[in-house]
C-alpha cells in the first residue's frame, strides 16, 4: 500500500512502470494497492499459498523447497517472531549498559578443547571454526564490564536429533563485578521472560494461528532446583534411577519442565548446582562439591547454560591443568593474559536463539526455527 503518494507519481520496479495514476494537482493516494506482476517461467513444484507441512517426515521437503515456501505468509510468521525476539534481546541488554561485540569465528585452536570442532586448512595452517566466543567475551569483561554477542557457532556433533544443528545462532552474555551466581541467573531469567512476554503480546494473532502454547510465567523469579533434587524427584516419580548421572537426561529435562508448568505455573525452570565432575575449567567450583552453573529450561528443553566463572589466575591455571590442557599453548596465551592482569568476578551464559524460537512458537524441531538449517546431512540450500 502506498500512503501519502502524490497522484501522478510514477512507481517503477526494475525499469517497469507499475503505477501511473493521474489526477488534479494536490490530490493524494491514501489506500491504493498496487499489484506488481513479475515474469514466471516455470510452474512452482509446491503450492505456496497453502499450509506448509511441518510433520517430521516432511521436513526434508520443507527445507529442499525453502526458497519457495518462505514466500508463504504463515511460514513468514516464524521468522518475523524470530526477528522480534532478537530485537527484544538487543534492546533489553543495551538498556542495561551491555556493549555488543563481534568476535572471530576462525580460530587457531578449539576454544574449549574436545573433538566436536570443524577443522579446516588456513593457508597451510590448521584452523577451527569457533564453538563459542567463550575466551573473547571473558577477555572483554576486562574492558567493558558487560558485553554480549549474537552470532554463529559451529559444533561438529554427529547428531541427527530434533535439538541439534552443526551451525547455530547463539547469544553470549558476560557481565563483570557480579556479587553472586544468583545475580547472573536473575538477569538471564528476567531478560528471557521479558522478551517472550513482549513477543506474546505483540504477536498474539500470529502465535495463535501457529497453534503456539499458552504462555505461563511465574509471579516472581523463575523456579529453580538443584541437579541432585531433580534426580531425586524424577527417580521417585518414574522409578528410573538417575541419581548417579552428572547431568540431566533429556527425559528429566522434559519431566521437571512439565512439573514446573503444572505445579508452579512456569514455562521456565532452572536446574542448578551441577556436580563438580561435570564442570569445565573456566567454571567457579564451590566448596560443597558442586559448580556455580545452572541450565535454563524452557518447555522441556535446555536453552541456556548460565555459569559463574573462575576469575583468579592461579586457580584458572590449576583448573586448566587438571582438565589436561597445556597452559603454555599459543591458543591460551592471550586468554590467560587477561587473568594475569586482573579480571573481576564475572558470569554469563551461552543461549540458543534457535531453541528459543522453537519453544516460543511450539515447533517440534529446532531446524524449523532456522531459515537454512545445517546438520550432518544438509549443506544446501
């Protein structure tokens, strides 16, 4: 629709006149719909004006014809909601003095160790694609105190599941001079609930048409349980013993999320205080044998890991050695410099944007929340 356009205006698209309305001087067009015709040489293989199937056995077809089905109005709603969630996150963090940063995705070594990295030739040298901006965001706390990044991360996980991809969009947050782990958890939780609440208000009709679940948010803060408590509750309820697990099983994540929704009126729940053996070298280990680390679960799926970091140089070196890392390696040189010259107590999160979109809308697979997903079988379109 063209609003406020002077009559007599010629609208052109790629050299073709598509509107040339004439009328007395001074008259205006207020509600005129212009239909633009474009040349079509082939008959589309799918009908884009009809509902697009998202059934599990139709997903390959969905992605094979993504170039066309994204023209479907219903399909576009997913990505307008995704854009709104990202916009809300940026606004929330910027209003709270966070600085947005961009960090390299080509690295000389794996950030966190492990085998789940993509290796590539870099002018005769070996390089990897970044699993996360972990080192860089911690380094930048020493400069800006509060930073965030929204960017791509790469995981060479040989998984064909509804919750994994090899290229994913991550929100990474790091905040310095925090008093406690609870402060970090509170910010991440409040941000998530605030952004989702706003999207549910602004896109109520779109979410209804997509059959999205009713939103349930707690009156106060997000309910939380320790990993040990969840193991115990789940074992008693299901008679399946998980008390020796160092992490939650996928079924436990779904179970505690259902419990939180039904009993506590919350689509979100924190699972916190992982056992020390589950911790990573940059986590803050506590005296009670647990790690200051929580997972934020949303409708049965982990969407964020929210830990407090170790910020003392000597302890960091000790923890890296204990994890089997070579602290003299070139890849750790600049990371450790930040600790040598002082970093405040800090914490943050790695937050899956694709999973946030998936669970907000109620999609069955994280790939459905992604325009052009990448997994172990797909490199196109």
